C-alpha cells in the first residue's frame, strides 16, 4: 500500500538556521507529493508540491525535490524564521486515487 | 483562490446531542470533499470521501450512522456527529478538490468538545 514516513520531531532551531525535514514514501508508479503546513489551531495549508520525478516544488523559501531513485521528498529551508514554527506534513496522492496519505507530521519550533 | 471555510470553528456540546459541521468551498466548485479527524499531536485520519449528489464512502472503522455526511451541492458538505459522546471530541478538518485537479484545499478545522 501507499505510505509516507517522516522524520520524527520535535525539531527546535534558532532563527536563521537551516531546516531539513526528511520524508520518504512507498507507492506504485509516480504519485504526486506534497508538503502541507499547519499553524497552531488551524487547518492545513498547501506549502508546495511536485508531480513528477526531479520536479522541485518551492514556496516561501522552502524547497523539496521529488527523488524517484530514493523515493524521497525532503523539505528544506535555508534560513528559518520564528513565523515558520508549525507542524509540517508530507503527503502523497497515488496515481489511481485522490486520497492523500499523510506522514505523521513534524513539529518545528524556531526560537528568536 | 481555492478557499475552503468551516463553520463553526469551535463547538461545545452535551453528551447525547448532535452537532453539525459545515464545509464550504468559497470560490470553486468542489466535486469531492473529504472529512478528516485529527487527534492531539497526531496526523490526519481520513474518515470519508463525499462526491456531490452521491453517498459518502467511509473508511474502514468509521461508523456511518455516527458520522453522517451530506454533500448536497458543489460548494457545501456537512458532517453531523450524532449522539455525540466525549470520545468524539476532536479536531475535524474538511478538504475539497475540484474536477481534474488532485490538490486538496483544507478548511481551518472545527474543534469539537463533548462534555
């Protein structure tokens, strides 16, 4: 079946530090891959996505590259801000369905 | 674009009562809406998928008679928690997608507390 594995948190960083959240997946074919962000008390917001191998999704300074060979979609940001404190979810959409499979979520806290 | 709203954002009710949560797509027609449940510090659990004008498809282990879902129009889906009990307390989130698109757009969530 389809599954997403995210690095466990929580992750605590200082402002301007480099952030990486690892995400690997299991699926048949070429699923679409997503990163969603959830701020405290809110729903999920789409952060970025990639739909085919070697695609790079980017938004708000965050990037993730679809790596088919390693079945990964790691999220990175070069210089985090306090406002980036949130829970980040990696997710995949299989080729034959519209149901998202989510990772467990990674809580990121950025301190000033 | 692609804004999804939920109402109410927070509800407290007594055990045994029913609660209705609305999910609306504000600027697009949602052919499919999804309902999720999220426990504290946990990921999202898909409860059901609903297509406009047809019955919802429930995930394994989700009680159909407990969680009634109606998708009467292309912009509105409702989740009714019937005879709510304290164990139904949770954060309920809906999402919507439009035809030919795979991206789901999420609502802000509804926090339900059953006393």
